[in-house]
């Protein structure tokens, strides 16, 4: 069985995904925990987890549009 690498990516512009630095994991569970940590502790949104083939395994929380201050 081949080992996968799971990478957290973020989108800064619609449909333009970029890997997050130092966000590669050997297991999907570790990648999910890493993404949850970024969401909870840093408030990051609009992320996903992909493997080296480009298959998307899961999406994180979506960002909220801010209306009027």
C-alpha cells in the first residue's frame, strides 16, 4: 500500500488554492487536526485537504462575508 501525503491548502482568491507552508501530514487524521487547529486558534477559513494526486478529501469552515462596519 502506498503512503499518501496530505496537504492543507488555502484559497485567497476564488478557485485559486495554494499549499500552506509546513502543512503536510502523513495521515488524513493528522491533517484534519492541523486544519482544525488553524481554524480554532488563528481563525483561518477557506481551507481544504488534498493528497498528492490532487484528490480533495475535505473542506474546512467557510469564511463569512463582512457587511458594513
